[in-house]
C-alpha cells in the first residue's frame, strides 16, 4: 500500500488560509478503475482510495504510516506570500480618505 502525505491548498471559495494547517494522508489506488457497462459510472473495488486521514502535524502522519508499515511520500507545500494591505478593508471608510468611495 502506498500513500501520500500533503498539506491541502485553500479552496477556490476561500480568501483566507483556514483549514490549511492540517496534514492529509491519502492512499494511492490499488486497482484499476473500470466503467460500469449499465450505468456508465467509474468504480473500483479498492476501498482504501476512499480514505482520507487528517493529522495535526507532519510528524503525526509519518508516525501513523510507519507504525502500520505504509509506504509514503511527503509532498511539501508551496508557501504563499502574505498579502496584507496597509489599512485593509477599514481604510475604505476612514474619515481621512482622500478619494471619494463609491460602489
């Protein structure tokens, strides 16, 4: 059994970095996927491909995999540059604003 350990990226619906501090362990597919002839759905008999485990730290995920003899690969996250505006959203309503703010 092989698995990958990684930190998830933020979703397209997120502007912040919430729920991206956890580490995930996902198993690689053990069987080839097949198309069901009647319904046309893609399926597999491999139940581990449906399992995703969450951990608070990379070390905890590695320890779990090593205890159970799971071969794993770690994918390091790409750090995002911090984008903080000097005055932020509140600056739109500041009394000393030089430009008129309209919709």
